[in-house]
């Protein structure tokens, strides 16, 4: 054994170890990632939410909406911001009460392609039918002898704007419904009403 073997070896300082710096780097990256995630979650944008159920054809004003702060991230432009509401805007789709209003859910009133008609049903309205829902309007024409013929779809995609009980409606056979229908179907609906056809509604696709 030589004299050199008796000399204790100095342990290398931990800060000279590359693994130490790699560990420090990973800790910093982890902390930065958490900070970025929390910061992004705290970033909110004011957008409109529906204050009531909105149906196609409704003319929308600020009274029908309320401003909420939502964390939308990259989807921010997909929803209607307070400054984007224009006078005379009309809904093109159903937006439930409390839901954020999509930017494409409104259009200028001059471009309105739907209107509202009131029909009296000949039978009870299915429980699945609700305001804002899409229904099919069926009509059974009156035939010789006062009977009704085979029902056929009159409007395939009407939206329910309101439902009124038959109670208190003179001569009512069933509930009265306010339906939003394409303007191209209005003439057919009015003809069926004038001809005393038996009208019924079912949830869209559920006939």
C-alpha cells in the first residue's frame, strides 16, 4: 500500500454534477407549466348567454341576453361578444336559457327565412315536446263523410315557440302551439288550417 492510498478522496461537489442541473431544469419547467395552466384558466372573456330560451325567428335585443365571463381559450371567437349584437338581429337556431350564444346563431332581420304560425292540434301534445324543440307537423285532410284521410308530414322541421293549453280556447280540440316554420311552408300550413285538417305534432324523427 502506498502513501497515496492513505489520502482520503475528496467527494465531487454536487453542483458539478450534470444531473443536478437537469433536475433543477425539470423543476423549473414543471412550476412554469403549472403557472401557465392556472393563468390560462383564470383568463375569461365577456360573452352573451341566453336569458331565456331563444327559438329561430325571434328578434333578439339586449333584454334577451346577459353577459357572462367564460374561459373559452381558442374558442373565444365562436361566441357572441357584447359588442357584436346588432339592432334587428334574428335568431337562426334554438339557444337554451343559460347557454352561451354562438356567433352564428343570429343574422340580420332582413335575411329572415322563417316565421311563426299558430296551429290547433287534434290530439294531446307528446310529453317530449317542449319549447325550443324541433317537431314534425302532420296533417290528416278531411275526406268525404267527414272522416280524416291518411296523415302526412306538412312541415318536417318546425320549432316550438310556445305551447298553450286548450283550456279557455273556444272550440279547442287540443293545445295550441306557436310554431316557427320556414316561410316556404306557410301557405301549406294555412291551407291545412283553413280546410279543418287534423293537425298533430311529434318530436322530429319520432313519427
